[in-house]
């Protein structure tokens, strides 16, 4: 499971989070500030150096005003059959 952060599906998740952040007009530093995290926090998960848990993901989606249902539908469709 440690390698799951480097799968195509997780890469899609990271790219989509970056796209949503940019669509919301936020830099990595601004999103990190809103989250109350160090500036490197967003960069690390967008680069795949850090995994996000479900609660962190939900908070980020809320901050960037993303539709969580659409986000997870797209991610579900791109997910592999096994880890």
C-alpha cells in the first residue's frame, strides 16, 4: 500500500486537487494558510510526498468550493480494481 501514492489513480487525485485549487484562485501558500498548515503542506501532497486522509481531503474540497460528489465520482471511475 505504501506505493499507492504513485499509482495513476492517486496521481489523478493530486492533479485534480491542484486544478481545483487554481480554479479557486489560490496559491499553495494561501491554501496552506487557510488550513493552518505550513507552506510546504500543500506542495507535499500535490507532489505525492505526503498522503491525505479522508478528513483532510474533505476539508480541502470544502475550502476550494469543490463538488465532493463529482470529485469522488471521477476518482471512483479512475480507481484500479486492486491496490
